[in-house]
C-alpha cells in the first residue's frame, strides 16, 4: 500500500499535475523525490551502484554552482538548474526491490496522461497544434512520457492472456491516439520509431531503413514546413496552425555562438533566456546544447557521456531477444525527445527516465522472467537453484541411510 501511495504521488509530480498548485512543487519536488528514490535504492541488500553516474551528477552540480557564482545568476534560476542536475542521481543506483514502484510509476503516468490528453481532445472543437496542455504547459512532454511508457504496455501484452491482453491492446491503441492528438512532431516520430523497432525486431535491415526515413523526415521537418505547398496542405488538414519563426537550426546556431564565447562555464543558470531572446525563445530546444549554453562544454560533455552510457543498454540487447530489447526502448524515446526539446528541464521527467532505466537494467541482468511479473534477479535465481540442489542432496542422503538401516 505504501509503495502504491508513493507511486501515485510521484506520478502527479512526473506528469506535472502538481503545477496546478505550485510549479515549484513540480521542479524542486521532482528533484527531492528522485533523491529519495536513489536513497531508497542504495539501502537495499541487492543494490547496484553505477559510479560514473554518481560522479557525473556530483560534477555537474559543482560546475553549475561555479557557473552561477561566476555569472551572478538569479537565485530562482540557480535552484531550478540544481534541481535538474541533482535529479540525475536517480540513474546511479538500481535494486530489484523497487521494481514494483517503478512499474506503478510508469503505468500511472501512462494512464493519467492518456486520459488527460483524450479528455482535452474530446472537448476541443477544431483540433490544432498547442491546444492540448497540462498545468506545466508542456504538451510535447506529455507525448514523450507516453512514448517512454509504451514499452511497458508492449511487455504486458506479451505476458498476459484473455481479457487482460485485450485491455492492454486497447490501452496501447489509446496511447497512440493520444500522442497524435497532442500533435507533437517529435512525439509522433518517436512513437513510430518505437513501434517500428519492436515489430520489425526480427527484420533489422527493414527496421533500419524505416527508422532512417522517419528520423530524416523528423530532422528536416522545419525546412519541409517552410515549403508553401506543404504548409498550406497541413494547415488545411489542421495538422499545424502556425509557421515556425525560429527553426531549431537557427536556435542552435545562435546558442552555439554564445557557447563559443563562454565555453567553460556557459552563460549561467537563467542565462539562455536572455541569450536567445533575440529570436523569441527561452531555451535551446536540445538537451545537450542547453547544458553547454547554461553551464559550459565540460558539463555538456559529462551529460553526453551519461546519455551515451544509457544508449549502450539498447545497443547491448539489439542482438538478443525482443523481450530484453523492448524494456530499453524508453531510453531511445527520451534520447529522441532530447534532440529537439528539453525534457531535462523537468526533474520529474528524469525521475521517469530513472524508473525506466532501472527496469531495463534489472531485465538485462535477469536470467528468467515470470509471466506478468517483474523480472527475477540472477542472484535470487542462482540462490534458488543452489537451495534446490542442497535439498535434493539431503533427500538422497536420507534415502541412502534409510536403505542402509
């Protein structure tokens, strides 16, 4: 019961619903919950520690503090950036004992956001871009979070039977509809990539071609939208209701000019808002560029290393079974969103990433999986085998002595 209550509270923060009360609860609270999650993990008897993530988090926090002091950044902006960086601590530990919490957090996020989006979509008259939102104001974030929890539903579809299986199939259909209703270009692209990699797992060449096409279209979408014919067709079909004034390529170019001017410590927490005001935006629309702009190239290098280490998980399972590969897909969903947006801004998003990564690590280390249940850790499986062997030897010994009598 306590695990479920904790997961429900974490779900409200992760989805940004707590911003209806106070945005500070979402930002600072998300960081605090992630720290509690990490602390709860490390005290478990089967806890695993990932030193690079621990040292990387501490290093980024220290650099952020120095950058804030050097650039005399506003206190509120410093607290926000520190909350973002501290939340990375959730990636430094894992324990099978917390699988129940992680799966409940992922499922709660999926159900809440899907229902929230579909409710708003049903009430909307002419559906258009940026009409769906939540208390944090981040429509794209909702699409990314639904995509990050899609793999859990795919796993449960394979593990269940009968009416339960049909219910999960219906849920994943609603998930896909919700992502489309949000009208997030990145969200739709990431969803298509996830489903392609899953269903074409045994046809890898075809999957590479399809994913390459999706990624290519998504990467050049700003340029495609500039074509008058394409833009007019999309407006007529109500897929878009605006013309992008500052394409991401321009935002990144302007941001990089500031990075070259302040390479070591960046422009400081809160600085990107001033630096990018000239093109009427307040962040770099890219996790990596944003970190480099805000706290410098060394900090961005550390952050990039952490993401690369996470991407190594799906790379390791690519040539293994589909069941192991699917649990790593949330990492690809997060990385995809990181390229054109700023999920790192929300500590709750990092908490959700930590939960997804936790389940991926446990699954990769596992030897067996029980249908419909969390994976069974290798250590416990081996202990069970040893115990059965010991019981069998004891039984044979008893029978031997009994025959001797």
